[in-house]
């Protein structure tokens, strides 16, 4: 991919950064809450019209309905934020305890099947070796679910100015539950995408091709590390370059003209599943595609377009919309998000408070 470099801001003003912290976590919440009712669905052309009307209503300030509940995506993101806000240095045992406490407090938030087993093992072992239970899953292969990626936004925000530490903390935070290299690298890709979106000027239009090329450049380095490992076979190129290959697909799909058949191609080639590999690149594609108009979606608002498009692909809708929403919110900031839509979500005010606390923990109270 030899495209010109992405233009990012040299310095981010305090008020803009604060708004981006809010936008990112709010974006994740809205994607989770509004996407959850469609999780696991196959979406037909008719369903897309229903989804259009659903978001029209949610954006209408006079519309009253019971709030949309959040799921495990937000529940776990909460713990990641607390882990960064409450201690001066990363304490992964503390994070493992937060995950487990949150789960046993409200187990019915739609958690993945495997991760529930990890939580039980962590609790039963009294958190002795917090990395052991996750390593044992799937006969030692570890989970490649998207659970690591869906909750990673606070890490990308907190370390927005420190790329190396962001990758290190994201890796360790993910490995508490997901040790498969596809699960870990999926979380890294999502954190890299959010960090890059934070650096983009909300007043200037992002060039999707350049954004994608930048992600590709970074994943090439991240995935190259694995080449040194003896236990990965040379011919296992699918795993070694999984995300680089997916980003090439993203780039290719972005160049195609939109119609319903293209959505099918997206689902077929990028995926809409529960694995990180079949959902993180999809979320990135949703964000980049929604920067421009999408004929089947009637809205002027980029954030809404991102989330609505993600949901219209079906499958793991809460999580793909959560991840796409986090990236869009990190780019646009809180101002890019319709308040009426945000207010339809459970935990809306709390998420703003979490974002502000994270911002203060990072930038200091005077900023
Ligand atoms: O990744 P995880 O936290 O699940 C997140 C998803 C999101 O969509 C949430 O909204 C919620 O619905 O769940 O939880 P895991 O249990 O670790 O992974 C999810 C699922 O991926 C597992 O239950 C398996 O079905 C599948 N999976 C695997 N299957 C076979 N081999 C993950 N890793 C493997 C594997 O190595
Ligand atoms: Mg969920
Ligand atoms: Mg999900």
C-alpha cells in the first residue's frame, strides 16, 4: 500500500481531547446498547428499512421508550477504565478481580461461553496466577473471541500519546482472558485504530485509504514480531499475517460501489462473527465506509451512519457497532454524537463520568 501519509494533529487542544475521550466511550456504549437487540440476526433488505426507522426514532428527542440495555462489552470496558483510573501503575491482578466482580454481580449481560469459565477459574484459584486460566482455554490455544478488542477503548485513550506502552498494556489486559494470537492482535488493531482516530482533526475529513494504509503499516510491525516465534509454522501465513490480509480486503472493499450485494461481500470476506478476526477489521471498515454517504442509510451524521451500518451487517452487531462506534467517537468527539440517541442508552451519564475521570487521571485535574 503506497498511499500518502495520513494527516494528523501535531498537538491536541485540551477541550478537544476531553471531548474525544467522551465521544469514544459514548460511541462504544451506543454501539453496544443499540446493536444488542440484533445480535445473531441475519439482516434482509426489509430489515435494513426497519433499522433505519429504529435509529430515526432513537434520534428523535420526543421519543420515549425503556432504555436500551448494555451488555458484556460495556460491562468489561467499565472495568478497564477503573483499572487505569484507580491505580498509578497497571495492576493486572486488580483488573482480573474487577472483571470477575463485575461478572458475578451481573452475570446475565450476554458474556461469551468460554470467558465465563475463565472467570470461575480465576475466582476458584483466588487469582493466584491471573494468566493461567485463559492460557488453558481451547486445549491451550486460548480464545480468539473479540472480547479483548471490544473493551480496549480506555487503554487507547489513556495512552494516546504513548504508542509502545499502549500496545504493552493492551496486550497484558487482553491476555487475562484471550491468549490466542488472533484475539490479542485483534485487540491491538482496535487500540491502534482508536489511537489514530484520536489524533485526527474532527474538523478535517479523514481519507479512508490513508487511514487504512496507516493501520496496515502498523499491523505489519505488530504481526512481524510473531515471525520470530519458532512455534509458528512458516506456511501458517493465514495466522501470521491475518490482520494485514484483512486490511487489504478493507482497502479493496472501500473502493467498490455500494449496493446490497456489496454488504454480502463484506460479510463473506471480512465477517460479522464473534471472533476478533471476523469482527475488528469489519468494525474498521464500517467506520471508514461511513465517512462518506451510504445510499441505503438516510442520515447526515457520520457517527450514526457508522453504527447503523455496522448493525445492518447482522451477526455480532453489539460488538461490531461498539468497536466501530468507539473509533468514530474518538475521531468526532462528543459533539459528533446526537444527544437524544445517547440518552436512549442505559448508563449514559455514568459513561460520561468514566470518560472524564479517565481524562483527569491521565491529563491532571487542571486540564
Ligand atoms: O471473546 P468473548 O469475550 O466474547 C465476546 C462476544 C461478544 O460478541 C459479546 O457481545 C458476547 O456476546 O460475546 O468470549 P469467549 O467466550 O472467549 O469467545 C467467544 C466465543 O468464540 C467462544 O464462546 C467460542 O464459541 C468462540 N471461540 C473459539 N472457538 C473455537 N476455538 C473463541 N476462541 C475459540 C477457539 O480457539
Ligand atoms: Mg455483548
Ligand atoms: Mg457481541
